[in-house]
C-alpha cells in the first residue's frame, strides 16, 4: 500500500505536464472535498465526481448501515459486483456478477432496474457488454458460451456463437457488420458476421509474439474500427486493424509507470487516447495514440476516487448534464469515465474529464 501511494505521488509530479493544460498558472481555489487528477498545484484534467452503489446515491439520500452490504447485492436497487459497463443517453448499463443480471441505472428517473429475460434470452453468467448506436445490446455469456443479443427495447433477438465456436467468451465488441468476441481459453478473438451469426475468422493464437495472446480478457474498438485487446497474461495491450492485422503493442510487465500487472477493461476516447484498468495497481492509466503514458487516476484506499478490484470501464459523452452538479464550479466536464469496482463500498466510480476554467 505504501509503495502504491509513493508511486502515485511520484507519477502525478512527473506526468502532470504530459497533458497540455490551459488557463493561468496560479493555484486554483477549489472546494476542499474536490478530488482532482493531477492534484494541486498542477492544473487538473480529471475530477472524481461521485460513486453509485444504490438508488440512494442517485437521489443523494444517505443510507443507513443496514441498507447496504459490502461485497453483495441486497436488493434490486443495489449493485453487487459490477463487471462491465456501457452507457446510452439517459442510462448506464452494467453486468452484475452477483445477480447475473444486466442492471440499468436510469439517470432520468433515478432508479436501478434489473433487465431479465426468460426463454432463449435467459442469461446465465453475463460478462462483457456492448451497446451499438441503434440501441442493440450484445452480452458475452460465459456459461452459455454465446453472445446473447437484445434490441433497443430489451427484447431478445438471437444468439451468436455456440460451444463449438466459443469456449469462454469474456467480452464482446461490435463494429459495422462484425462482432468480435474475446475468448480467454482459446487465446483468440473470434469474428462473427453481425447479421448471419456465421464465424468469419479468428485473430491470434496462444503465445507471446506479436499478434498472439495469453488469456485475453477485454476488447474494444476505436472510432476507426481498430480492435484493441487486453492481452492479460502477456501484460500488454495489442491493437489490430478491423481485419486482424497487428498494429501496435502498449505496455509490459512491471511495477513502474506505464507497466502493467493485472489489466482489465480497455476503452478509447474520441481523440484516440487509450484507458487501461489495472486491478493490481487499482488505477486507470491513460495512453496517447502513440502509446505514451499521459496520466493515471484512482489508486487503492478508502478515500473518494479510489478503486477496489476495478474491472470494466466506459467513456460517455452523452450524460454529462446529469453529473455536472458534482463538478467544482471552475471545472468544465467534456466527458465522463465510469469504472466498475468489483468489491468495496463504491461500486461504480464516476469521473469527469475536462478543463479548469478558473483563475
């Protein structure tokens, strides 16, 4: 713990100039409870806004000690062990490893709703989650060994893959007419046709060379359709073209800045910056498109903004107005970052990325 805290202090001192900052150089006057990254005296680019663990957090109601059980899920209005997260306008969606439900956080009604299906759409062990622009939801289900698909009204559509093509589908991403499924046990990304469900290709094999994997766990696609894979047991992130051609490697095993130990969720923002969750460091590292480390945030502990076994991550440009009230008056949010904590009191951390506009 002491080592992580020293690393955080050194890193913020070294990395703060790496992201271009705007405004005057005088020390900002902020609320004492505000948590920024990098911290003062540098100009902040990220602020921890709030944590959501139950409906009480959406209405600012203070729950009693009996209202919430750390590490579990007491009712349909609390989060248990959120693993993956996605967002649409007005809603945040998560897979929950306690209830094996998809949970919708309705930001308009301030409610948490389990989305359950029966019959052919019944989920068993939902893991990865992807929501397309048309509102369709793709869920990688570990036990079913399939991807289960629902429409924008949460009605079951079909499944993609089966035990003959998938062994342990831990995550899923969709771009255009292709569905990419991260299979941990096959050490591959399996590619399917989005319409027909037919397998088109597979990317990678077991190994540690470029284009090979050792238990990949999370995937995402950027705005150009490039595939980004968390090659977990090789302690690196790999980037591919939509057709599977290797493009780039980021990271290596280690305990210093830019290294990786127990990587989880990955996501990119509109500028192509890459966000990598690390459950060992209990933080998120931000890399630019060239793979240079810009900043990291979070860290272990019980203080606001800290993380506890973080897993999934998402970037959200659509719901900033719902969280602006948590921001310092001199901090203008450009977009939101959600991080799932699989244990601890704070289940979903919400951060704002933006600019300091104060004097």
